[in-house]
């Protein structure tokens, strides 16, 4: 579920990553407003025009919720307990290799299957800054936004990327990969506000002056 303290989505400034590092996949990764940023999620923003520098993990079509988190791990007490098993039916090593601020780029119908909210929660708990896919299952899309996970539909990029490369996402505008611009359809401002707040619960708390 979308829960927790009023912490938003953003990235810590460590004063160091260059554009070359981002595009080579060497640095993790962040959002910027005129600064070069990399590091782990902290309070921040995912507003239109913010830039995410990120390393790519590439997946295929029809990544369903049983792949994202298998049913047998749902009985664990917390998402933190579950997250080492993310994507384990497909790539058992992947959860341990994803670093905060990385992005997942996948094919069509990402998040199909059950409506379990743990799927986007676990992706977010791994520190994934964004999932880019050709298309998303509708329930997964809704659950992800409600949990503060940024999703972007882009039909051409998944066929072009190479795992380990870096890319730049200009939120609500374009993705830049290997010098080519891939346009993206903008999310409505109210959805960005939810992501910016770290999820729907936090967004409502902020709106009601509780944060």
C-alpha cells in the first residue's frame, strides 16, 4: 500500500557525477534542477523538466507480478524482507545488483497478472527511479502511481537499449539515449504531484497540511 512518512521521491547530491558517467552507466543516478545529482532516494521532486540520470536494467515483454515478486514470498512481514526475491523467477541475481536510482526498461504489458500492491512497492523499495516500458497493465500502473513509482510509456526505446548503459530522462518531455531523443507523453500534473510526494497517502497528508 501507499504508506509511510511524508517522504518524497528524489536523490541525494554527492557533488560528483558527470554526464559522461551517467551515459556510461557508471553512476547512480538522480533527478536534477540544474545540478548533477546521484545517489539514494531522499526527499525531493519528480516534477516536469527534472532530469533523471540512470543506469539501465533491461527486461522483456509480459513481466508479470509473479515474476516481480513470487507468491511464496508474500507471507514475509515487510517489503524489505521480500525485496531480495524480486524478479527471482526470471533473474535471481537482479535484486542484488540493482542500485538506488537505476531504471528498468522493459517491453509490453509490464506488471500484468494479479493486482498485488507489493509488486510496485518492491520495485520502489529496491530504489528504482523509474520503469520505462512499451506498455503497462492498467492495475499495475494505478498501483505504481499510488505508491509513488514513476512509470513512463515509450514504444521505441526498449528495442534500442543495452543493459548497463546510461540514459537521461527529462520528466514529462523526453528520454535521451546515445544521443537520440525519444519523446514521452506527459503525465497529468496531479499524478506527478502524487509521485513527488512519495505516494497517494503522503500527497493527501500534504494537501491536508499534515506534512
